[in-house]
């Protein structure tokens, strides 16, 4: 065996494992089927702007260990995510907070907002929320559900809110304060120089082969190392033999515009059902300093994001963590446990709607065991 570890996938999970293994004196080879490193956090330079090619990634965490870890590889700016919701031309602040409630109902005090939510929740007759719709209404009331949640969520997930798990909406804070910060996180920002540079730093001194599809020749590649760290889709690894897990895929239409400012914010969510895209990202506004001098850059790059059901050949982005898929995943997990020389990790390897910080925590835990 030439290597101690073959890491399949150079995203956050794979790159951090590779880094830690190398640090422990292990021989590591990283392969990735794409022509570039960094998986879905890959950023590409267009017109001097770091474009998030596989969707907007805003780093945020409450985990100090994770923050201390990631900041070894990049400096982070002080970007705070505060998306704007556009419902048929009406603009609302996100996440749901006093600015949103004031615009929606004209309420001025937290008590008035709370009373309004309580009244709408009561009218809807929800006691124990059983799905995303009921969860949303009991958190923010029917009006906000109808204008800011229903259309967006059904476009993003391609399923009625009544059939979606409630945990998805619990990702968003609801606040009775005037605070447009989307994340309840102590640490937040975008790596200065882009995510690709950050992953490059993780992979420094490690052999990386790009454009190599592990699953096309699994047996041969597996012979290269004692152990495999596999970060691709778990069902694909087993050639979908128990059936396909469901994923949502995303398509981006990226455009460079000859104007300095298109929408005045990094993210605008289109929360009605009719607009075909879910959101528009204007990448320049992720970068610190651009809020003062971004208008000096004559151009801007925007991406319209379209959500679709994943089918064979598409890129999987979001696992659909409902009961049906949960059960199938458990079956795949049993198969995975029998592959004693393979560790499955990351959003696709564990079929889990992980944020970046949770991926980092998960791989660091794995390293503690595997590289002890
Ligand atoms: N969501 C919504 N309206 C919005 C933004 C989000 O209803 O304007 C809901 C939607 O169900 C979405 C979930 O909140 O799937 C989580 O959103 P988040 O922004 O965390 O999703 P991500 O950034 O991971 O795509």
C-alpha cells in the first residue's frame, strides 16, 4: 500500500481529515472528481469577486473549538448574514424579527408582536406541531407563513410544507428584538481570499489528484491505501442497490452585470410561489469593505438559484431528511458499517443537512478516534 489514507472528496470534511492525518505523519492521497478542490465551498474569482460557485456559504458557529480550528487556515471578515425577503415586490427583513413584524402588521412593541403571533397560532388551532407548516405557524403566525415561508420552502424542497420535517424551519431564529442577523452565532464571517484559498491552505503539502472519479474504478483506487475516507453520497457508493436516497439539487444561473450594484445585499429570497428561482446572490457583498467601496467595482456578479429534485447525474446538495429517507439511510448505514476499511463522512457521506461548522466538529471527532 502506497498510502495510509485515500480521501475521496476534497470538500471541508475530506480536506480537514487529510490535513490532520498528514500532521500525524500519515501518507495521504486526496482525489476529487471535479477539476477543482473545495467541494461545494469552492469559490471562483470573477472580475475580482469571489463567486460561491455551489451556493452561498456563510460560516457561522457557536463552537469555540471549531472557530479556533478554522481560523488557522484563513482570516475571516465580519460579514453578517441578513437576507431580504422579496414577496411580490414587498420587502421584509429576515430572519423573523421586530423589523419583519412591524412591516407585516404595523406592530411597534414586542408585546404587540407576540400577541399577534399568539392570536394567529390560536386561530390555526395548533397544539403540537407535527410538520413544517404547523411548526412555522406556531412560531410566527399565518401571515408570515403564507408570505415568507410557504412559497420559498415549497420551491426549495419541492414538497408541501405539510410533508416536511419541522426541524428545517427551526434553523431560522425568531426574535422579538430589532436584529437582522440571520444566525444565532457568536462567530460569523467569510474567509478573506475566498473559501478555495482556505481549503488550499488545509491541503498544503498533500498530494491531490483532480478529475478522478473514485466510483468509476473503486477497486483499483481502494488498493492504493489501507483506509478510505469517503465523502461522496453513501447510496452512490453502494451503487444505489437499496434504492436512491432523495436529494434536492440546485442550479445556478450566474451573470456578470455592467453595474456596480444590483440588489444592495448579498442575498434576496424570493418567497412567492410564482418566481421560479428561490434566491439571488450578489457575491460582492459577502466581502468586507465592499459595503463601503464595492460601488467602486464597476461590475457585479449575481447568481439566480433554482431548486430541483435530484436525479441520477445531477449534483446532490440537500439531503431530504424525512422519515422515509431516514429509514433508507439507516439501511445504507448498516452496509457502511460492514466496510471496515472505509469511513463515511460529511453532508453526503452521512446524509445529513450539516452546516459547515457541524462538518468540522464531526471530522475533528472522527480524527480524535481514527488518528489517536
Ligand atoms: N426559509 C423560508 N423562507 C426564507 C428562508 C428560509 O421559509 O426566506 C425556510 C426554508 O424552509 C428553508 C429553511 O428555512 O429550507 C432553512 O433556510 P436556510 O437559509 O437555513 O437554508 P440554506 O441556506 O441551508 O439553503
